[in-house]
C-alpha cells in the first residue's frame, strides 16, 4: 500500500495534488441568475492564486414595467384642415347647393370676401405657433388669387370708342331717391350714349325726362324701366320676366349699325330666417335668358340690376350667354351696393358681339345703388 509521501510525490502535477473543492476555490467560478418580467443570466469566470476564496451564490428577481412613449403630433392639425376646407369651398363654390336656404347663391354673392379667411387663418396659425397650419394657408390663398387676382388688374383701355363704339350706363335710381333731378344731372355728365334706368316711379320719371332731354333726346319708359339715348330707339318691346314690367328691349340705331339694348331689373332677394329667398329672381333670370336666346341681333348689351353677382350659379342662364364688361375691362371688383359702402356687385353691364374697352363704377348719387358704365367697341 503506497505511503502518503508516494501518493503526494513531486512527479504528480499540482492539479492532481488538490481536491476538486480546492481547485474550484483556486479557480473561482460564480453564476447569478435573475428572473422577472424578463430573465437575465450572467456567467463570470475569474482565476486567482490567493489562498482564501469566497464563494457566493445569490438569486435576484426584479419586475420592470415598459412604458410606451407616444409620438408627438404636429401642432395645428385642425387649423391646417380648416385651411384646406376653405380652399376646397372656394374652388368648388359653383357646386354649393341651393337646396337648403339657398346657401349656394348667398355664398357666391359674397365670394370675393372669402379672401378674408387667409389673414384670419394666418393669425390662428401664429397663435398656435404651427408651421403646418401656416403652410396650409397657401391653399386658400392660391385659390382666391386664381379666382379674383385678374379682377385686381387694371384692364381698362385708354382707347376711345372712335367712330365704331358706344358708351353705355346703367343705374338703379331707387324709387325712394330724394333727389332725382340731381341724379339725372350726374348721369348726364357721365357722357354716355345710352342710359338704362330701373326702379323709376311715377313721381321721378318726368324729372328724368326733363333733365335728360337736352343730352338724350330719345327715350322710352315701360313700367319702372326706361332707356334714354342719343340715338333713335326702335323695336321697343316689353320683356316679360315678371307679372309687372321689369324689363324692356329696344334697338339703338347708331351710325355704325343697330345694337339691341336691354334694361332689366330682376326680382329682389331677401336674407331672412327662411334663408336667401331667390325663387322669383331665379325665375325672372330664366325668362330673360329665354329672350336673349331668341335675340337675332348680333350685338347685344344688357344693363340693369340683377340682384345677384356674376358668380351666382343661379344666374348662369343669363351670364352663360354674355360677358361681364367689368370682368373683361374693369379694375377691381366694381362693387355697387349699398351705395354708401358697397360690398357686392349686383348691377352690371353684360355684352355679346362687342368688345369692352373699359368698365367702371360711378360715384354715389341719391340712390342706394351706384351707377355702372362701359365703353364698347364694335
């Protein structure tokens, strides 16, 4: 049986002379395991030559709750959507229906004023400090500029009508006008060849006839509408657009040839709790349109109070056949009503077969409307 010295002889390697526990103490191995919502396992190994070894084993359990951080939304999204809605409403104004309270006609009447939405939307974007909302304002601004930018350009020509031209003037003189004589003198100074006056009364008609006799020797009056002209008037006829006379047609025999001239006063509209009441006006427009379609003269001029704007889709039966002198050869919007502070253009000069050279709005008279005039070339 070998002795203790033989079993621990120097020929044996050091590892053979140590017990497994001692070898582990010298090597030093530790393992830690933690468990929780997630499980983490770590293993570390270290080797040292020290005689003292400390071995520790522990288990840790931890619970972690994950919190999802929301993605921040850009500021002013609602204001940006409002800007896009305004742009769409402007661009598609002709599609706004008249089925409820005639809102389509009402909106189209004040359509130029929708441009005020642009600075308002900019102010809202500034308050919110939203770049998105500020950029979205470009949409209504571009639509408005497309619709009305050309109206702001001065398209009036300094060219005189010459031997082949005509200057015309239309005016709702207001049957309650306190100074028809002063109004007549102002119209005479405008130097127009043909005057179309509507809303004449039994009291005021003789006054206009007297005051305009020197400058416009030819005139005709039917009901509340009349024409005064420097040229002879022929083929005078009532245009039946309402139960009582509100329109007439005559031929002005100018040196350059005949011109069919219409004086028209469509039915009034009202804004009330029932909405924008336009049914009678729309019916009058359809009847006037029928008369214009039957017109044989190549040159046609229609003057008067349409109680609606050129943009009003309800007046399309008339406006689709004619061109607005103001839009073609004017400057600005040419608002005519109310005279003290005009906000809409419901009085106009519409033409066919002639070229407008200039169109303008005259200063206020004793009427609640302002006169409109146009210089035309044949």
